[in-house]
């Protein structure tokens, strides 16, 4: 069967989760009536659209001593993007 040309191509990926994260994801999906694939796809798509500051914050790449400043840093970076 050929892939319909009017639909965007999709890529299938696997993820690895700790058991507690998997359980929490299942609970969240059940509450919202969404599949785990749909939920994780939306999360990844959202993450990829974020700027470098937000991505680094989500990934926990900033040292503990500046974490209190992160909300201000993120808001400033978003404001600067809106000016462009």
C-alpha cells in the first residue's frame, strides 16, 4: 500500500522511560482521553519549537545557582524574540 501523498510524512521513534514516568504519563493520558503516542508527539513538537533558553531549562542544563533566575531569563528571551 502506497503512502497517501496528501498527508505529511511521519517518523516513528521509541522512547525510554523510568517506570514512575511511564505510570504518570499513563495517568495523564487517561485523564485527557489521549493516547500516549499523541501526547508524546505533542510534547516533542512543542519542545522543538522552543528557543534555546527554554530548551536548556527543560533539559535541566542550567546550574542550581541560577535556577531562580530562569523565569526572568525565559521571559526576556521570549520578549526579545517578539521584537524581531
